[in-house]
């Protein structure tokens, strides 16, 4: 449905990208599904000292849940099934970059 691709080489340090996750949604990170409404924000950023690394931070309001630290490109993919929104955060595959 909706897809954002975070390519390590294209993300600029100091320019975080923030995505708000609406209520009644589930977030899946690397095939691990969190409970409904546990994540309200996803922030993707790169820091100057680690130019080949991106940080994908999951938060619930003002509480940080955890961070994926990676040197791979990642995808934030939205799927809707029977009214439930699923935000899938996973490594980008060869078919993701061509879309």
C-alpha cells in the first residue's frame, strides 16, 4: 500500500525522518510483531560519526521502546488487513528498490 525506503547512502546526518503511527495499528520489526498500540512513532536518522549506519527508533509517546541499528537499507511498509494497519519495518529486498 504505502512504502518508505531508507537507503543508508541517501539519508543525511542530522535530518531525522519521523513517522507517526495511528491508534489501532501494529508494528512488525524484522518479523517480530509488537502488540497493538504499543508504538506511536518511528524515527529514522543517521549521525555524523557513523556515516554508514542508520538508527530506526520506536517510541510510545515519550518512552523509547528500542532502536534498530543497521548498515543495511530498510523499508517501512504499510499493509491494511481487515481494518488493521500493519507497519512492517524490515531490510530492503531487491524488489523494494525498483518500486
